[in-house]
C-alpha cells in the first residue's frame, strides 16, 4: 500500500509570483447576464435542479451564478456589471485545510481544487470557509424523473445526498483533451477545448486556457492592466481574473 | 430503559445473543464480500476460452479498449457476422438467446463483470497505451468461460500499480497519484 | 412488516446486505448487477464510450441557430453551438442549452391520442394508421376553405410544406404566430421599413460596428429577434481594445436586462418615445448648425422634456453624444412598439438614424439578408390578423384547425377569446410535442418529434450578414411513438387522394426537404455544392445547413426620410388605473421554456427570481402603498385580473409596474403547471397602426390582498438566513 511519504509530493508554495496551470478571464463589461453559462454548466456537469421551495432556501446548486448589485436610487439607479461567480480554483484555497476527510484536496497535477465525492462526508466546513460562497451542497437526493437521466453526461459522477460539490473547471474536458493530445503524440493546443460556460457564452465574455503558457490567449488577457482578482487580499491566489468594465 | 437492556445483555444468555448477532453480521458481511466477487449470471454462458482458442484477439470484440474509456460489449450484429456462418448456431441451446436476439431485434442484456464504481472515471485507452495487456487486470481469459474478476478492483490495487509504474519520475507520480485523475 | 418472511425476501435482504458491505468495505461496486444493452447494430463510426456529434438546428425559438449535439450510445448528452453557422458562430443561449430537458422531458406526449369529448381529460391511445386516416378524412370531408393551419415560427420546412399544400388545394394559407413575434412587434418593424424605405423587410441593426447605441425599448440582449447574434454584436460594441469602447443608452420605463447593461438608463414616460426620438433629432440637427430637416422641425424639445419626464439638459447631453459620435445607431423595439403609437415610434426612431447617415454602413441599419431559398420577407401574423382568424372560427367558417408549434391558448391575449372561438371549430387537431393548453382543447393530439429528433430547416430571418438556411437532422432516434408532422401530412394527403395526393407527391419528409434545397445544389457562392442531391444532402447535414459566403444585407433607401413629417403624438392608454403596465418576455423562459426544469431554476438576470412570476414595483410606490417584498397584489385591468407577489424593484418608474411573460401555465407538464400567472390575461384588444398588439398600452389598478407568497430568489442566498420561503 502507498503512504503519503511514498508520494514525495512537496507542499504548494505560497508566493506572490504564483502562476496556476489553468485559468480564466471574465469580461464583466460584455457579460449580458443571459444565464447561458449557468445552463451550459448544469447540462455538462449533471447538476440537479432543486425546485422552487429548496431554491428559496438558497439550496440551488448553481456552480456558476451571475451576481448583480444595485447602485444609487431611482432615477439614478445603476446595475453593477454582471459578475459571473464560480470557484476561483485558488492556489491557496481556504476550503482545503478545513476538510476533515481530505475530500477537498489540491490537485498537484492540474493545480485545481478538487472535490472528491467518494471521500466527502458532508461536514460543509469547506463551504463555510469559502470566501466566494461558490460551493453547493446536496441537501437531498434531488429527483430526475425518467427519462431525464438519459441526458446525464457519462464523464461526470452523479452526486447524491450529503455531498458537497463545486465548479471543477470542467476537469473532465481537461483530461479528455489531454488524453486525446497524448494519443496523437502532441501537446494540447490553446483553444482546442474550453469549459462548458466559455463555450456557450454568446458574448464571448469568458476565456479559459493555460495560465502557465505565456503565449496562450488567457494569460495574455490576464496581464491587461484592468484585470482584478476577487478577494485577492485574503491570500487565496485565485486563478480567475475579472475585467470590471468601463 | 437503557439500563435494563444493558443489564440483560451482560448476563450469560445476553452475551451469547450478542455473540450470535455479531457472528450473523460477520457472516453476512463475509457473504456480501464473497458475492461481489462471483461472476454474475449471464444471458449466455459465453465461453471466452473457446473464442480465444480460435485466435480471436480481445480487441476484435472489444475495440473500444484501444480507442477510449470503455472497451464495450460487442453488438449482436458482430456476433452474428461469424455465427450465422456456423451451422451449430442454429441448433445449439447455448446460442438460442443470440439467435432469438437477432431475430427479434431486442438487445442481449449482458451483465458487466469488471466494473468500477460510478465515482471512478476509468479510461482503457491510457492503460493500453501505457503497455498494459488485457490479462494484467482481467486475468487469463483462455482459462475461463464467463468472464471472472481475478482480483478485487479497489483503490489500493489501482494505486499500487500507478505508483510502481511511475517509478522515479516525479511528474508522472504526481499525475498518477492525483485524486483528480480518476475522481471527478 | 409482514410476518411471513419468505426465502425470496431473505435473498433480497442478503443482496442488500451484500451491496452495503461492498460499499462499506470499498471492495466492489454497489451497482454490481447492472445490465448493459449493447447496440444491435452499432454504427460503424461509433466506438463504445466515445461521443458522436451531429449538426442540427435549435428549435427553442425561431432564430435558427446552428447546434452541434454530443451524443453517446444513442443519447443526446449536450448541445453546443455550431461554430460554422454564420448566425451564432458556435454559441448558444440558455434555452438552446436546455433543449435537452425538452427532449427528455418526463411529460411529453408519447402516443397519438383521441380525446373522448371536448373538455374531458380522458384520452385514448390511437395507432398511427387510424390517426393518419383521421387527418385524411378531415381533408377529404371538408371544403378546402374550411380547413386552416395555425403554425409556430419554427420550423420553416413544415410551414413551406403546408403553404405549398394550401396553395395547391385551395385550403386557407397557413397562419404563423408566436408570442415572441407578438412581443417583438415584428409587423410594426417591417411596416415602418416599408413606410420609410419602400420595402417591407426586417431591419438589421449592426450593434457591433456602432459607437453609440440608442435603444428605445429594444431588449436585444434577451429574446429580441436573434439574441445570440445581438449579444455578439454587443460584445463588439463594448470592445475597447481594437477600437474605442462604444456605449449604450437605453430608453425604457422598467430596466430590462438589456437596460441593466446600458451606460445610461433613461426612464422615460411610457408613450413618449416618438416625441423623445424626434426631439433628439432636432437637438442633433441644431448642434450641427445645418438646415433643420422637415422630420424634426415641428417638435419642441422643451415639450418633449416635460412630457417624457426627461430633463432638457439630459436630452441635450444625449443629443451631443449622438451628434459627436462617429457611429451612432438608434434601435426601436420592445414595449416601445407595443403601444397605440408603436408604428410612429418605430418610424421616428428609424428616422433618427438618418442624422447619423448610417444606412447600409457598418454600425448602422441594414435590411436583413434573405435566406438562400427565400425571395421576399415573410412576417408572422400580427395580433390583429390572429383576431381575424379567431373571428372566422367564431363564425363557424373553419371546421378543421391544424395546430403545430404554437400554443395560442397560452400565448394569445385571453381577451381575444381563442378558447371561446375554438368551441365553434368542429375538429381541432394538435401536433404538439408537449401536452400544452391548446393540445388539451384539441380533439386529437398527433405528437410531432422533438426538434432534436426531427428533419427540417429554418431560414435565418435576421442576425447574420450572410444568407443562412440552417439544416436540422435527427440526432437521436425518436424516444416515443411520435411521428413527424410532415410525414403525417404527406401520408394523409396520399390517402385522401386526388388533388391532395398531387399536392404532396413525396415519399416522405426527407424527399420533400430534398426538393426544397435542390435549387441550391450548384448555386454560386454557396458554402457547399455537390453534383447530385444525395451528396448535397449529406453535406447539408454534416455542416448543419447551407449559407452564402458573402454579405447579402440590403441597404435601405433613406433618401427621403428626413423630408417626411412624423407624428410625435403620445400613445393612448386603455383602461383606468394609476399604473402603466409593462409585460415583458422572461429572458430565461421565453414563450415555451416553462416546462424545462433547469430553465425554471435559472435566476432572472435582473431580479434573480426563479420558478415563479413576480410584479416589479418601485420602492417608493411600494412604500406609499404599504407593500413589501413578497406581498401578493391583485392587478386589475379592463380585460382581466391576476394575483402575483411583488418584487420591490429599484429600477422601474414609480408609475409603472411590470410582469414577466412565460409562466402561468394550466397545462404543459409538471414543471410548468400551476406556477405563476400569465400577464396576457390582462391584455385588452388594442392594436397599433401596424396591427401589432398594444401590449404595453394598458393602465392597471393595483390592490392589496393581504396574502404573502415568498419568491425564490438567488440573491437571498447571500448569507441572509431567515429570508426565503421559510419565513411565513
């Protein structure tokens, strides 16, 4: 059997120059709030719908949600630019150290925050500790009447009651693309695949790709001066960059 | 209330009852474990060894193994391609379900033998590409009729092999021991 | 529990025990005894576990976006946009994503059905042979002028088939209608284009190339005309890297999701849009020191300011923005057109573009490119034309009504009394895929396949510079015992014989499709060409349609626009009440999304409400009336009344209330039924000059009921406990 010592994996280094592996840039100025990303994410990742009552309690399972806030009062009222909020795939994630079951672990290979469903025991400590509030919990076994299950994506585990879940940066697409590239004996090309949300976005407000490749579109965009990272001051080292707009 | 139950339990007869209950639980668990390792009842007692003896390669019937995640169970059309040329197919009682399936157009409901839980995302292609032969995991099919599991597919067994194959390659080790490689 | 514990029960229990142990010990799968049904005949290009992708066309609205559907083992898993389709370039909206929840909806019509009697819930399953006989008899036993087709905005191939059939046999030409086209006021747009430029066409607004966009009520980032294409245009407008970032000014009385994205949101008094557009035109002209065009000469900016409730300085500032921009564009749309003066609004806003001289130029106004096999723009029926149909039904002039792709009992204003008129139609045959309100009234329901199981094509009416014919093919085999309506009509026509059989001389739907696209096979400038029809159809399916390679948008002839005079008359509002009433199409549900659970669970972009209907009310008004969030109010118009919960909405005029359209179904499956209210219940029979419904031309009263209905909202999740449904 394998022990942790066998794995010889060094701890993640916390540093200012942190560069993740996969990253995302979201342009809030062109996000129209149309919810296409939310629907695409739900369809790709087998996210259950919870119904009117449970969603009223805040139990809806959106892995990505679009936030908007109000500024001022009528008639000088303004809606702030739509803010798609999803797991920021922190380099130093507050959710990870609090999991007693090691279900919320950092992937050393893909530099993502993983949620290992079969380890999760549903303490919800991680959701409590997430400053972005992007984790959702399966409060019930939500019903999908036949024949709705026909639509389920075979690449993604169907979660059951008592399990925490969140955006995975469509890790199934990452691994599929890697597998395909490996089979063809090449490296993954920039733009060869993308996440479900980015693929659907009619305004092209979401860009996804390799952050550690200086040539990739996403790392070029992330360098623009008006990019901000949310709650960066907490030391979370988020991998999603936002353009506020204007 | 609880005290009375406890008192009853620590008297000799109670201890025996507890013992029997524990024994029953243990047997049930043992039986459960045993049951998971038995080859399930199949619609056709498919003789793997006969087919292999004819020189048919694994990938002929399970071509998905080299291409993608799932090896696949062959369609009845594939079976029929050979079998409709074999006279015995028409008379054999063993093959009656196949004949019936082809005639009625209803699929044969096979019971998969080597499966992993649905929270494990397994990909055959990567394993075949890494030089693993079918028999390394599925056992020697020349010796069995209906497929059997030669070993328990649990995570320790997977990881043992992953770590071994990574050897001293740190990058490969990280990849092969990452939770996200199989669980998402 | 039973006392007789049989051996079978024991084995069952042991099995459960075994499975449990297996899970607990992590030794084996709990789903040990699953069964796998392999293909009988696996397609050669398939591999187990690998996906196959098919190009088709989305049918959630009539825009005609191309889709690529991922299928696995014969199931549709995910829809993506078709990157090659010039209309949507690989993108989809939320409804396109959720179309799978229609395909695998638990409440589809599974077989052809015969109702025992009108109004009864009880229905009998029929076999398709007798179903087709019913259609054939209906054709044969009635006079041609007593037969009518009522069809939705999609799919176009079926409309073409019905049109050809009607033309050849003398039955009534099919009438097309959809709630989206009603709320878009398409007839008004094309009529205004006819009046101004001499051509009845659907204008296309090149938002992406513009620098300043003045939108008068156009909700082009939601459901308007071709939302995916307009959202791409908006991204172009906002691009600040390759050019200067463009800005959006939205004139509307309630902030729509589009208005929320605007740099300046101008809450004008409903009905004053034409006046404001003309006043801005005049101010622009004054700023430029040129001769005053006749179009704007009679309008007084000061009067416009006072009547619209916009400050004169604001008007001047906006005119400055418009005048100083290198690419200003004005768009009429939405509620602004759905008023008694809607046509005047459309005309004066289009005329404002003349001050920017942008007709047929990048960032300006074009005519939409006609689809490859189309010779002239064909608009859907306006609400007034629908009233004529209803009148004919009332008069008993229609004996047989075929309904496909539209749900008039839900989508038409209740005051038009389609339901009442349908009692005078002896036979209503619905081809509905879902058990909607109209199917519930129908004598027969002969369900069509879902769009993803269907052949067909859709002409792209607007949104693409190139002419596009989006092609549809089945991506999965039909899940239920449904049949393509085109096939039903073709077979029934053959059965009816005579002129009917001659009108549809086809073997099946596919042969009809081939006959319709044959002419494109060797046309120049096409995306695909082939020497024979079978090869061409293969390409057509593979690429998801056919399109031309060059821009074919028309250029409006605007030479005379500024020399015309325009009516600056304000709209008239029907009914008594203190509030302007603005119904708007729900951006996430639109007209037929309510039965898809994930669309229900999408939060509305502005209010974040899910799963229900709300009434938007200004906070000041709500305070004055003593109304709080989630209070149920009764809204009374001259045509009807309804009750819904209030959402106190910071971005709506104090004299206006707004309700989304999309909920309030009485049929349509478990996710849609008995949920929310339908604002068409409040709409009276008032039309604008183009015949479109004046849906935003009502005044209504608001009464408190004392009841509460907590709305589910996404925003209540933000760490606020005790807010939500639990608080009764």
